[in-house]
C-alpha cells in the first residue's frame, strides 16, 4: 500500500510538469491586448520574392525574371529553385532592373511594397507589387515529434505554432526549459522559454524571426529509459555469450 501510494504521488508530481499555461484561468474568459507583436523586418541574407504586375504585364515582368519559367508560362517559385528571389546583400541592398540598388533592411515587406510601388509609377500604369521573405525558416530540434527546419509562409508565426508544426513536444520534454536561439545585430542570444506559464503570450520572443532556432530539452526519464534499455540489452547479450561458452565446453 505504501509503495502504491508513493507511485501515485510520483505520477501526480510528474503530471504537473506536463500541461501548458498552468497559471491561466480555466473557469472564465480571459482577454489580453496584444502589445508584443512587431512585424518581421528585412535583414541581410534574406531572399525576397518580388512579383510586379501592371497594365503592361509583359514589360513589368522583367522584375520577375529570376523566377525560372516552367514550360514557358508559369513560374517556378519552389524553394528548390536556386535563383528564386532577390538576395539582400551584406549592406542591406537589393539590385532591381531599371531601378538599380535599393536599400531594404529594416523595412517590413508591406513598407517595401508601398515604396517600390511609388517608384514604379514612373515606369508603369497601375503597378501592383507583392513581396515576401521566401527563405523565412525556423529550426526545431530536441525532444519533439518531428525535428526539422520549417519554411514558413506566414510572417506572424508564433512559438506555439511552430511547435505544433513539429508535432508538439514529447511527453518526456521539459516544458519549462526550452531555449530560443536568435541572432540580432551581430549577437547570438540564448533565450529561456517557459511553456507552463501564460506569460509566454506576453513575451517579446513569442513571435518568431527568420533563422530562429528552438531547442527542446528532454528530462532525465528519457535518458533513463534509453539507458535502462541499453543495460538490459547488454546483460542479455552477456548472458547469451556465457550460455554459448558453457554449451560449447559441454559438447566439445
């Protein structure tokens, strides 16, 4: 009975580490004002997908020249196309037909689209510009179902969304000891993330940036499970070896 009681207590204690947002009220509606979102800004090494249309589509298509045509009509915009998009150089510029060098770092894709549209009014009637960062990617690794590098279409992607894309955390993952690795202004920052607290939604790091990395640390039970399996396998192999030696001596 004492052993059973201890096992129940241990299970309850371990379960408390599993749920997310344990400090969130569950008996009534909770409403927060979003204050921590800042739009994604363009940085050096970003690759911009730029598509320009106008009343003269044949002429304005020169801006889409590096989206390799497939079968002479449609564009290959897949990530496997090595020359898709405009690379932002180390000085924060891209080089466009007709316009030449254009400073883009620090701008959102919306601001750049508006700025480029105004410039193109000199050349085209009713130009329409669509821009996105096509190499927006985040790496998720550690104790998750599907560790991978994920290419994102949505500039407003959150930590919880990317973890869902990775199949969520395994039951053995430490939810209060996740590390977000982010490079900003020439510095690499290692930021602790706690999924057990609702405060995550208010964090300035809740929304992801390009090239973020998320590491999910496993708890000790995962290692214990692997270690126990390794020990059992080793003992079985040792036992089989001893039996083989004994049988070999008996029938010699």
